[in-house]
C-alpha cells in the first residue's frame, strides 16, 4: 500500500490491519425498497449499538476537497482521540489528492451560493479556517468583487489564422457534444435583498469599477455587481484541499492511502470494510491484488465517481475545461471574479466573414499571485475509469483562451500555464443536491456527494456536518433534512 507524506513528494510502503471478509458481502443497495421512507431515520442511528469506548475505523473514499476537509473536521472534533479513532483516506489517483475538480476549480466561495442551509455554515467556516490557519498565505483566501459583465469581443489576427479557436468551446467534441451550463449563478436573485441590491443595479450605468483595469472598458456594454461587500471570496482549491489534509494528519491517526475503491463490504446491515486495488506499476490480476480496509464507518466522497460504488446514487459527471493565464508582470490584476457574456463576430472563412455571431460565457477569476483562471461551459463526455484518465481537449481550452483574450489585452498577452479538464458531480433528480447523510440499510455508511460547482464553497459545512454525525450521532450545525440520502435513493 502506498502512503503519501503531507507534501506528496515522497511515498512509503506500509500495511493496513487485515479484515476478515469471509462472511461479508459487497454492498450495492440498488433495490427500490430503499425508497420507502420519505423522512430521514433517527439522527443518532449511526452510533446505535456502538460503545463510546469502541475504537473507530473511519474510511473516507475520495481524496478531493470533501474527503480531505472531512478528515480535518473529524480529526479536530472534540471527541477525536488518535488512539481510539483511526482515519484512512483512500484516493484512486496515482498523483496525490485534489487531482479532479477539487484541484482544477475556480475556488469561488459565496454567501449567495446554494443550498442556503449548507452555505450559511460553510461561508462562516471558511472565514474561521482562514483566520485560524493563515489562509491568506496558505491557500490564497481573500474577499473579491464579483460581477456580471456583458460586452463585445475583438478577434485578433494570429499568424494568419484570424478567429481560429473562437467558435463553440465544444467544437472538439464533434456533433454529439452537448453544452451544459454550470449553473453557478442559479438562485442569486433570491439571495439579494432588493433594498440592498438596488444601489448595485444603479451602478450599472457607471460601467466598470475604477480598479478593474484588466478588462477593456471600450468593449464593455454593462457591468453589474452580483453581491454586496464581503459576500464573495476565493481560495486556491488545490492549496486549500492539500492544506486540510496536512492539518488533519498533523493531529495523528490519519493515513492517506493510494488505491481504487472497488466495493463497500457489509455484514448484517452494518458496514465492515472497503475493498480496494492498491496502486501498482505492473499489471497483475485484480482479484489477486484486491485488499480490504476494515471500517466501522465509511464516508463516500468520491465526487462524480461515487455512483460506481453505490449504484443507485443519482449522480452523473459534467466535464468542464479550464486554463490558467499568467499576464505580463506589469499588468494590474485587481481581485475580481467575472461572469461574462461576450458577443463575438463570426470567424472568417476564405477571407469572408460569416453572418452568425458567437455568444461565449466564460468565467474569469483573478488570483492573489497574479494568475488568472478561466473556464468554459460543461459538456456530457463519458466518465472515465479514474480521475487520472480524464481527457483534455486542446481546442476547448484554446477556445476559452481566445474568448477571454477578446475582451482583455492583459489576458491576450499573457502566457497560458495549465490546460485542464475535470468532472463536476451533478445530482440528476429534480431539486438537485448535494446528498449528505447516512444511507438507510447500511449502518455506518455516510455519503457526501453531488456538490456540483459549489464543492469548494460548501466543503467546510459538509465536512462539519459529517463529523458531527459520525462522532456525535447527529448533525447540529444545520438543518440538512432536505439533503438526506433517503430522499434520493
């Protein structure tokens, strides 16, 4: 078994305590009987039948932001004792934690996100974590301006290929590619108090804020703030996620294990372990390699891959492409997040410009170190086997670059750093998610999945709730009944 240090630069080999799977079965609650209750079970059911002194073996499946932050909150819970509670965080990627959406997202944290019950806890927890652990320096925590920008883009001639890459960001997917909105601004109007937001709307007539110099004012039709002061912030998602894991490991009793979870084991309605394939360089029979980590509690936080372990979870993956840009050193990059609507002229073909205009809507995030992050719409590409197998379409990334460069000289003249793609976990049932709580029929199995584009924002609230449920028997920080698994499974 491979373990990572908190810097994820070195690996070591150790062993886990063996399980006895002879009388166990692989859990996959796919029958309709699990839908019989419309109300959550008793909130303390997760501790029913367990002595307060019985050692806890907690396995977290998924080394993304939900899993790593949950490890932090469990290890910092008042009831946590390293000699009595052991936490194993199991991640499939061979490259370390936060290799999916948790490391490739924009990092937006907003009071106007959704669902409100979870956001109200999460935002305050983000503030507290940054204050207590030096978040400004450690993971780029800061408040930002956030606005809706509408305007026109200018196509630049590039080595004789005028307009190349300005088409639909999904063009690389072929005719079957389907565009999906990331729905990040959904519910924003419900959040804004009309009395408080009225002055913001009137500012629309004045155009861009005075310090927002990295977007062309000449191309701006309108700029409208989307929230009030200190209601929108950001973190660097990879730095935040790895910091949460490091802070958890500093408490003792927390191991990071690289391996692909293949099954959840239960006996008599109670989880007992997680089957997994340890990461190895040479191909060997999966059956020969499969191991089991014993568990009294299992927390499923595998993002878009969660339904591969719990088949009736209504979770699907939406792929999104993104890039990072390093503007010229002398470019003033003020702290703003922009949701844009850019009207672009049709590219030329054989010297003739087409009649169809193009509407692009990339999101743009300025980061504290001067880097700028930008992402395009989602698509319906099939979910690969693991996060390491995600395919990046260069044309989709190039399209994002040219779209944002069409409204900003600073971005157009900048250097593209990363071109990447990730899968966002989306709940397919009406009303969305996320799904947070203990699964009926499998005592000790807790799910924390389906956070869509708000996983970075809502990780602390989710993790705090899960830690309360596992360590104390009930969620007390918020009323999350509408997110209970019994309403989705």
